[in-house]
C-alpha cells in the first residue's frame, strides 16, 4: 500500500514537472530553456529535479512522449464513441483541445525533434506518424460514409493537426480564452469537411 502511494506521488510530481517543462519549452524553446528554469518554476532545487530527469534532452523527450500519449488518448476515445467519420473527427478535436487548454496542459509543442538523440527522435517521429495515419483513416471513413466531403486526406490531416498542435504556442492559460478555444475550434477546424461546404 505504501509503495503504491509512493508510486502515485512520483507520477503526479513527474506530470507536474512535465507540464512546467512544456511551458518553458513552448515559451523559450529548447536552447533558451535550462533545467534550472524548470526547477525554479516548480519551486524545486536542481538536485530534486535530477530525481526525475538527468538531462535537458531527456526532459524534452519525456515531454514529447506525454504529448503523443495525450493525442492518442483523445483519438482512441473519439474512435470508441464516434457514430460516423465526422462525429469522430469532432469528438477527437474536442477531447484533444480540452486537454491542451485545460488543467492537464500545457502540452509541449513538438518543434524541437532535431534536438533529440537519434533513438529518441526515431521513436517520437514514429508516434507522430502513427497518430497522423490514424487521423487520416478517420477522414477516409468519413468520406466513405458520406459524412465528410471528398478531400486529400494527407493535406487535410496535416492542416488540422498543425492547427491543433500550435495552440500551446499562443495560448497561455487564460481560462476564458481556454473555454472559447474549446467551444469554437472544433467547429471551425471541421467546417470545411462537411459535404456541400463552400
């Protein structure tokens, strides 16, 4: 029981660290962020931070794994609940954006992949490819069931994913703005997918 409680505390603190790191990386970039910056934001000593991560490269890698996991979670939930292609797209956008602008944010923008070690870079790129391919399959299913207008699924997927993934760059935690983004962005991003849309 005590060990499980300790593991839970560790995971909660690690998640808090990754949210703080994401904020720093999103605001100042990889080169402009140090482990000291993250420790200071968390109110920790450098030594306490080293309990969770040893290098800045490892920290950004863990941030990117978290970003991939969040996107996958939103996608899988949408796929399990969606009634057709368009409904699945809207659910995915809603779930993913709610995480980005809600209490689980910020999520790191995957803009510093070249700074990763080769094995970490390959893993993160593969996760990104899998996510994009999954979204493209949803778009194709919507085209097949008639809920989404015919489109180039690769270009459409890239445009929508790019819009979502860039939200953490300009959203800085204002709750009212977060609510507006969560309410309006799914409709805005999916509007052009509807059959008959101009």
